[in-house]
C-alpha cells in the first residue's frame, strides 16, 4: 500500500512539474507601424524608442512572472505606452483635422471571448482602462463619445482636459500636413498594442490609439473594432494590429488571422503572413500585427517599412526592434 501511495505521489509530482513546463508565459507589444525610415530617426530617438518599448514589455512580463493574469499584464504594458509622449496613444496621440485628440481602445480575453471597447473619447486619461471597465462593468462591448466618457467618470477613472494629450510634436506634424494639403493620412505611427499569455493558458490582447493624423472628427479606426484591430481566443491566438485602419476593418484582420490558423490548421505565423503580406497588400493597406499562439509562440508580421515592437518569449529572452531586422 505504502509503495503504491509513494508511486502515486511521485507521479503527481512528475505531472505537476511537466504541467509547469507546459504552461509558458510570454508577452509581445507594438508601438505602431508605418513609414519609419532609418534616415528619419536619430540615434537618440532610436535609443528612446527601444528603452520605452523594453520598459513597457518588462512591466507586463513582471506581472506574468509573478503568476498574475494576462489581462493585468497587457494593461500594465499599454498604460506605460499611453503615458509616454513617444507613442500615438494617450498623451502624445496624433491630432484630428480640427487639432483635437480623439482616442480609441479595446481589450479582449481569450478565455471567454469577453471584450470591451471605446471610441472617439476626448477626456479619458488612459483609454485602455475605460475599455476594460466596459468589459467588466457594463452589459455592453462597445461604447463611444460622450456616453463612454460619462461611463468612465462613473467608474471613477481619471478624466483630463483634451489639451493634456496634445504635444508640440503633434501640433507641428498637423501644421506640416495642412501646409502641404496632403490628402493622405500618414505620419501616424505609434498606436500601441499588447498580447500576453499567462501561466493559466489565458491570452489577452489589447490596443490603444489616437488614430490617423488629420483624420476627420468622428472617424473611428480599426483599433476599437473587435476582430479588426484586436482579437483573442485561447483556442488559437491573441492579435493586436496597427496600420491604416480602414483596410484593417475591411479585412477583419485580427479575427481573420485567428480563424485561418484554427480552421485551416496552419501556424499562426503563416495565417498572419497570409493576411498581412497578401490580403492587406492586395487591398492597399499598410501596417502589421503582433500576436501569440496558445503555446507561447511569438508572431510578428508587417508590410510597412517598420514597426516598433518588443517581446519576452517563453524562454524569458527579451527582444526589441524597429525595422525589418533590428
Ligand atoms: N490603426 C490605427 C487607426 O487606423 C492607426 C495606426 O495603427 O497607426 O486608427
């Protein structure tokens, strides 16, 4: 009897340790994609971006490492980037045609596919926190404008004047666009996103943005559209996108990638490349995605010159990059 009990204790211990090895944690983030050219970025700016990305990804990873959940991890990474003036989210976001900041954000959990999103808000200091409140404390998935702001106030999130978000860099950028009467909505890189996998196997994806520079007021992009800019499903993926939002909505990018990988039984990387390097290119949409597969595999795909990105993989290795390879 005793030997049997010992053997069963040993087998329990063995399965617990193999379970631990089979429950990887990982996090991947982006800070936007676009025409980011080596010649346009100074060495000091490059260092600043790498440092900001690594700080954000480490904030998220620390939570996962301590046994925390993927939702808290992505929130930690995204709020760090919303608070940084380097990125097109929160403080430092791009300006619309009227010179105001209008923010969009969303979050989705792969465990139960619950989600929350907000769009076109002008006073919520950290939009991703409002998206999370919509997910947890409302019967809705998607709220916009004044109603979303009233809801955020009721949830006691910090509100600020719109001028809080506006930086001189973005004002100059808008002036340049107006001066050249450019029809295109470029210079927008800097949307932020994060995808994390926790030790319970739960994936969460989240994205936050100021949208496109010089956009019409009232324009809403892909970021708060669940299935376009953000999607998570523990069976297949977590995806956060960045790029020319109109195209990402039309190609249902994040859901499309997750579905291809699950239904065609192909790797998440292959599915991401199908959508980002083929479908989007055919439509004419530039940008990219970061994602995680349920096994912790990090996926990155972009068809633009660069994409700010960083990740800490399942082996604990830390990476950050801006251009194709560095
Ligand atoms: N996707 C965002 C939007 O269209 C912008 C970006 O990611 O650069 O609003």
